C-alpha cells in the first residue's frame, strides 16, 4: 500500500520540535512543537537565525561549529543525543536534548541542518534536585 504523507503535517503532529536551518543558519522550517517549546510562532522564527534560541554565552561556540559543519559537510555529533541549554522567547532558560542531521544538495554540498528537539527542562530540574537530595543524605551537616 502506498501512502502519501504531507511532511509539514507529520512534523506538526509529533511532540518533539523539528527545526530546519539553511547553510546560513536561517530557519526554514519550524514545527508546532517548536512553537510550544520555544514560544516563537512559525512566522516569528522563519527567516531568523538560530540565535533566536541559542543562549548568548553559547553563541560563539555554536556559530563556529555550525560554520565548520557547513564547510566540511560533517558534524561531530552524528546521531548522538546532544544535551544543551537553550532559551525561550520570554528569556527563561531551557534544557533541551536533540539529534541533528546534515542536509545536502545533489552535489553533496552541505545545505543545512535538521534537528529534532525535546524539552528536557523539567526532567533535568528533577534530576538535579534528586542528586542534591542524595548528596545531602550522604553528607549530613553537623
């Protein structure tokens, strides 16, 4: 049986965000979950750079890595799950986990990046609180 799937509808029905950016870091695809996680509407995000969601203190490192990936056509992350800080439209810090894939044209020149992103902020906070509680129990103050 042959199925016809509209990719935008698929991206908008899954819980994880899908963001695609071009070789210049301009956002070209922004799913409904990306709006839910980061607070920016699709109209606000499209055409902007990923600086929209990258915290100021991470931008230089992010931009250097992105540029290197576009120049070489490779990423050191491959299918590894990355866990990094991000920022919401309202300025609050987020903890996200994502996988990233390189996009190429017919000549195998890098044309962009696709990322599937999950908001891990609540889970990360719970994990940090649990670690603190264990540490407090193991090292009681006199």
